[in-house]
């Protein structure tokens, strides 16, 4: 039989109330008593059933996703997935909320993160650029006992507990290898398009992409990244200038969101250039691009897995239990027209 709290109380010579205080790290227990209870737990091999304990206390976890506002299809899909997963999570006593902050305003983001302590959030999931303001805010959350997880875009230089998402450098290398194979030894230049290079995932994907081509395909020159920063006119000007300057552009790599706009801006140049187009994230638009042949390959991740994993990791951090690394590993998926389903 599995040992119970009654067994712990008898072995330690204390009351059930004292055992409960020690298990839940509540104050009012002397250090020597805590040590005696923990020794009994270890000797008996007691493993706590957290789900049962939380159910008995009618405990509800409160987790908050903090995302930047935006109208990209990926962002919409992420928010919709969080809403869908939240409905199922409620059955497991998890209350999930999404808070949107304006892009490019780290001060506002930091204020929101600081305010989550007062809202009694137990865990926070963040998708945002890493700035000094964000690092300070995350440190503040951790100092107040709040679990912090980044998703999709890593925040490795902060005090976060965990990152949930694909390895962006590996994803960029994958794009580089695919670009090389789709180009079939043709020589020329590749255009790299990105809404912003502030997000770590964009930087790491670019690094991986360059590394893969430099190592095995030096005949291809990768041009400097064109950032459009939510400004369509800026994008059109820079793309026009690139095609005016180079008549041997043979590939396009889009590091993140914005494929609807990129496809429209690139359309006039497709008549004179047989472009290999590699994108990230499987959305309504990239599906359509794969179907009509305007996009050759999409490198993606399972958003549902990302969101569910984020909640599991936050709960594990709050409960101070181990994370199943294999279960929480997010795969890099390669989608072609032939396998997109």
C-alpha cells in the first residue's frame, strides 16, 4: 500500500495538521519539526497526489498569456488556440486569460507584467521581444513567486523558468538546407524578409539559415534582411530597390509573419524571376500558397502542442514537480503541398 499522510504523522510523531502545513509550505512550524516530517516522508517513500490535494482544496490555478497585439494570421491562430485550450483547461481547474499589449512599447509591457502580481496570477506565459524592461519585470515576477514561461520566441537572458517552442536556429538551418535543394545548384541571391528582427526567433532563424548556406552552398548570396515593421510602403520600397539592384534574385525566405503582404508585394516580380519561396507557420494564407504553388515549403510547429505544453509546464513549476522533457519538446514540421492535409 502507498503511504498516507496518517503514516507520516505517526512516523514523525506530529498531528495531521502539522503534516499538512509542511506539505503546503505554510508558516507556523518549527524548523526541527519540518525536518522530522521531511525525514518521515523520505523514509516512507511518500509521493503526493497533487491532483487529489488540489481537488480537495478546490484550488484553481490562474495562468495568464501576455501577447503583443497584431493582425497576422499566426497571432490570430495562437489566440484562438489559447481560447480553445482554455475551455478544456477549466475542467482541470486552470483559469486561463490572455492579455494583449501594443507592439513596440516595452514600457507598457513591463507595466502589465508588474501588475500581474497584484492580480494574483500564479503563472505567466510571454511572447515578446527581450528588452531590459522585460528582463526586469520577469525578475520581479520571479521574486514574487510567479512562474514564467516564454513561448514561440525565447527569452534566454531572463529569469524565466522554461521556453516552449521550436529551436529557431535549427528551424533556420532547415530553411537553408531546403532552399539549397529547391534551387538545384542554381547560382544567385536570396531575399530575406521579416516584419522585425527584434524578436529573437527572427535573429536565430536568420543565423541558422546563413550558416546552412555558407557551409554547403557558397554560390548563393543571402542579402541583408528587409524589415517592414508593420509599414507596407516601407516594404514595397525596399523590395523594389532590391529587385532593381539585383537581376539574379532566385529565392525568398520569410522568417516569420507577414506572408499575405509579402506575397502581394512579390507578385509583380514573379513573371521575370522563378522564385523559391520558403515561409514559416502554417496559416490560412500559407496553406493557400502551398496549394497554388506560390509557396514551396512551410516550416511550422504545432500551435496546439505549444499552448498545451505551456500550461503543463506552468502547472509543474507552480507544483514544483518535474517536467517531462520528451512530452514538452516541440517538433519542427516541414509542410509541402503534397502533405499538408
